[in-house]
């Protein structure tokens, strides 16, 4: 699959022309070292400003990648990945060097050669070789040591694992993104070794060791930049191991409940779930009862949250635990009682209303929604209003539904609220007259905003008809959109959209809009803006060519060259358009 996924075109497409060229330079000077391929994955080391570790792999038919450089950490396919891809192609003769015969040459498999060599060696030579490597590879040393302890040749197995966990998670200073790969690698090796304990005879030991490891790693993460989530993934895997081990070993229920509750409420990041529902099978009835006792004891310490109260992490955690317990029991009254302890916003009322709706208690749902609307008259939640509109329509309280929708549109006249008004009024068969009223409101808003003055806007401005154009485009009324676009100012993105809609039925008007927008874009004076402008200029050229106006397009390019002569980067791109037009 890698032969199919890696090509010069693919690498350049992923990296972009600049990064691709730099990757070619890295490859050409031999910066790629230790290139290895196995199991659909390529690994290599690239010598640059620093030494970078690169990995390319097949991810369900897509080329996935990792590199330890900052650019890759930001999600980009970097020059180091390009260099490794080119090196892989060279070794596999993916790009023919001379003639067809070279493209068919099959690359030797170094892993097969190594396997053949090792198979021929006597056991004592292999032992010496493995020991020699283990002296230079901490991960291999740690793995071999734990295997030795587990085989009974060492001392206390649990203590050996604890020492390994301590060594892997010990931090002397902040671990930044450049070092986190090595740190994660050592922890990952310990996690692999712990996974080997998931057996009936050692599952109980794994329960304790997984808990110990998770707690150590979570605390260590406070001094680690794990922005790419490497260590978080390891903790999640340890959490899955812990759950499986608990299910297999069936530890004492009350003690397990106490530990789970402590982890759920005290670990700094909470990367894996220790809630009662997740561990239901391992806890059993006795464990679940003890978990609930602990949660309720903490819950009783909390007072109802006031609007002025700041966010409290502990409160949020206990609330979440109580909500999950109530959801698991199916007790709607209990869940509502828990939710009712925090009515600090309109959305909290909506949350409860939706619970009652799901429980098919529509009257109670409506009551809570109306209470929420009255509780926050100064800062209402439109999601709550939308809920009430739907509820009023269901009860044929049509006037209230329409009024509530109009309130939203009047507070903030936008396309979103115009659509809401359309949906409600259309259901009631009132849209034509309501549309006239809404468009009159839009005209009023446009005029008021243009005439409004302030310290930063001492004079009235040109009316901005963007909202009117936006509405007309949504309604597919391109005549109205064209008229509004020429009444005053308008967002250039909307002008481009309108031009695109008019290309076929009214190419002349489309060209006019594109030509109106191009100068506004070029005046931004940056390469991204120039690229955007050139795309629109090419559209003008295509439209003019279709109208047999190639000479006029040449005149248009000449005008732009004169108008923007000081912008040299733009002129270079414009010259490219001119050359293409001549061909």
C-alpha cells in the first residue's frame, strides 16, 4: 500500500510547493538516516537544525504522518516528512532512474535478511547480542527486566513493576514538546508490560499497578507538554486495562468503590472514566451502593449554585457523578432535583425542560421553560425561546410562538433569525405579510446603523446592504440581491457569491461584480489576497472569452497593471494571467 500512497505528486500536494522543495534539499544532501519499513509503516531520522524522528504510515488507505518538528506538531506535512517519502521512493525505485527496467527492480527486504542471519546464530550469541542492545536501549532493558521478574527469576514482581513505573514517570524539570516523545515511549513500554498481566492469575496485581501508574502519570502531566495527546492515549489504554482487570479479578467491592470515587474526584486531568456506571459489572450491588454513599455525602455539602458564583471544579465533578447515578437508575425526579441545584442561567432551565420532554411530561417541560424565560429577562437564552416556540405551536398558541420569534428578530436582525421567522410564519400561513414586515425592519436597521454616529464614527456612513443581499440570496431572489448590492456597501464575500449565481444567466452582471471586488481584495496587500484576486480575474477572463471579449479582457488586465503597479508580487501573478490568456 505504501508504494501506492507515496509519490512525488502526493508529497507535494500534502506539503505545498515550498515545504516540498525544502524536503527535496534535505533528501539530496543525505539528511535521511535509519530508514526502516515494516508493517505498513516507515520510520527514519532526519538531520536538520536538530535530529527529528519521522514516521509515515498507511491509515486505512490514507498517508498518515508524524514528525517531532514544530511544524508537524501544528498539523502540517513538513519538509522532513517529504525527505523521508523521497528516500523511501528512491530505495524502492518508485521513481525510475533510467528506463523501464530500473522501475521493475525489486528492493531487498532488510528485515528478511536480518531474520535469516539471526536464525543461523547459536542461542548464546543471540543472548549476548540482546544484552548488548539492552545496555543502550532503556525501553528494551525495562521490558526484559520485567519479563525476568515475572518469570520468577527476580524478586518481588509487584515491587519491580512499581519501580519501573516510578522510573518512567519521574520528572526533574518541565518536559516540553521536543522531549515528550522520549518520555511517552518509556511509559508506553511499561504499559505494554502491564498488559501482559491481564490473566486470571495476575489480574488482581494488575488492578493495583494500573491504579498506581495512572495516578503517577496524571500527576506527572502537570509538568509535561502533552499537546499532541501521546501520553493521554497511554493513560486511556491503562484505564481500559484497569477496567478489564477489575472485571476479571473481582476485587473487594467497597474498597474498589472508594478508590474509584477518589480517582474520579481528585485526579488532575481525569483522562479516563472511573464512574460507577463504567464499573457497574466489577462493583456489583454492594460496590454501587458504597459509591453512591460517597457521592451523596459530598453532594450534601454543596449549596445551590447562585448566579454570582464562579465555576467550581469540585462541584462540577460531584454534580456530574450524581447525574450519572440518577440517569443509570432511571429516576427522572432525582435527576431533576440534582439539576435544580444549579439554575444560574436560562440554559439550565432548558436542560430540565428537555429531560421532562424525553420523559413525555410535556406540561412539566413547558413549565420549566417558561420559568427560565422569566428568570432571565435581561439575558434570555434563544435556545430556550426556540424550545418554547415549538411547544406553543404544538399547543396551537400561535400568537405567542410568532411573538417570541419576532422578539429574537428585532433584538438581532440576522439571516438566522429571518429563517426562524419564515419557518414559524410559513407554518401558520402568514409568511407573505410577515415577510413584508421583516424586510421593512431590515431596511430600518440598515438606515439606522448608517446614520448612527459615535466617538469612533463621527459622521454617518454609507448604508451597508449586506443583510438584505444575504436574505435575497437565501431566497434565490437574484434580482433583489443585485438591486440591494448596488444600493450601498456590501460584504465582498456576498458579492462573489452573487456573481457566481449570475455567471450562467447574466454573465455581464457577474463580470461587473467580480471587477468591483478585485480592487478591494488587492488593497489588502498580502500574497493570500493576491491569490484570491487572481482567481476572480481568471473567472472574468473565462466569462469574457465565452462572450468573445478577449480583447476587452486584455484591456482590463492593462488597467489593473497601471492601477496596482507598485504591488510587484501582484503584478507578477497578473503577468502569469496575461501569458495564459495569449496561449
